[in-house]
């Protein structure tokens, strides 16, 4: 069976070949999307771990800062007490 079109004659084999090419192209696109999804998941996991680490580090630094502030305030109070004696 042959179908006549304005541009060319299309045979069933041509459309099978085209369908095969389309399927192969679709498979390549799907593979690329799957690879990109995997890469983004790994990056997301890494960023979440980094964020957790930074949050913990910040909490530690806030605690150290508060401790240093308390020590400085205590030293100031001792110095004031020495001046008044």
C-alpha cells in the first residue's frame, strides 16, 4: 500500500522507520531526564546535609558567643568592683 502526499510517496516501511527513530529519540530524552533527576536528587541530598551541618555550626557559635559575652560582662563587673574598692 502506498500513500501519495503533496511532498512525496510514503510507504508503510517509511513510517515504521520514522516511528523507530521517534521512539529512539524519545528513549534518549527519557534517559537524559532520568540522569538529570538522579543528579538533582544527589545534589539536593548533599545540600540538605550541608544545611544541617551549617545549622549545627551556627548553634554552636551562638552558644560560644553567649558564653564569651557572659565572661566579658563578669570581667567588667569585677573591674568596676576593683575600682570602687
